[in-house]
């Protein structure tokens, strides 16, 4: 049968399991995340290589918005290319990872931003309340703060940021859909490039990298090093 693929970081089966196994805040957060992701999936299904990235209100290589824990996109401008640090961890992480991700793509692969036209990258942080995911919606990157019981903020690991950025690159290059094998390849490419950006930031080789995807996304009380391991699948 045909499987629908999502361009969000946490897969729906995991959110379903947590929602069913937990009570209270964790269950409510995961169920609400699933509802938002389904709405996002329908929007994303309409996007293609002809869909323009979200138009930034200011020029520069990237612009970081703050949704203020609402679901309104893109939110208020929080920091733009060249601005000083704000002291908001999510804003400053998204800013730094924008720099590192765009730098890897341009210096190693000669690609200018996600669409290879140098279009300003738009990213939104503090999306939703207890939102347990990050996604590319077809025009921009979006990151939740997590429920702070199971998931930490989704701007924390660089590979999460680069994973979602790569969904945009795929949309404007190969155009792989989110169904069946093309969808699986789409997700795989995001993991590969996410890990490469992480290696780039840490100055690692492919041989000494851990190839963990989403390390740091789970809070200390969760038994899990990361969302998944590309080096030892099934062990993370």
C-alpha cells in the first residue's frame, strides 16, 4: 500500500505511541502535535518546486521569527542576518544553525540557499504550545519548543535544523514526493545532510562521527540517545 510521508522530524507513529501510553500534559501535547502535523501535511502536499519560499520582510541570508507559542506564521521578526545575540536560546540557535547549514551547502556544494537562488531563509521558533516537532511547510522552517517533559526544544540539535532545511532543498531540486519510496528517499537525504552539517560544525570526519539523528532532543529522563542512528539502526 502507499504510505504517506511527513516532512516533520518526529514520525507520527512515535507521537501516537506516546499519546496512548502517557497521561496528562505529555499525551495532550503529542495529540495536539499530531493534529497540527496533519494540517501541515495537507499544506505541504500542495507545494512543489514552483512554490516560492516565504518572502522575507528584510534582506539577508536568513531571518528568524518568533511565533510567541501561537500557530500563526511566520510570527514577529526576532533576529536577522547580522543582528547581535538576543539571549533567547531558540532564536539564537536557529540563527547560528542557519549560518552553518547555508555555509556547508554553499562552500561544499556550491548551492545558494535552499532554492539555489540565494533566497532569504525564513525560520520560525516558539511555534505552538508544547509543540513536539519541527517541519518544513513548503515555504519555511518551523520549530516547536517541545513539551519539556519528553522533548526539549527542536532548535537545539543542528542536525534537526539541517534535516528540515534539506526538505526544502529536495523540493527545489529532485522534487521527491512524500509517498512510498520517493518519500523514504526524501527523509533519508534529509538525515544524511543533517548529519553532514553536524560533522561540519564539529569538524568531524565521516569515520569519527556518531551519525546520531536528533541527539539532545530527548530530555534526560528518556531512555534514548537520539531519535535514530544511521550507524547502528535501531539502537538509538
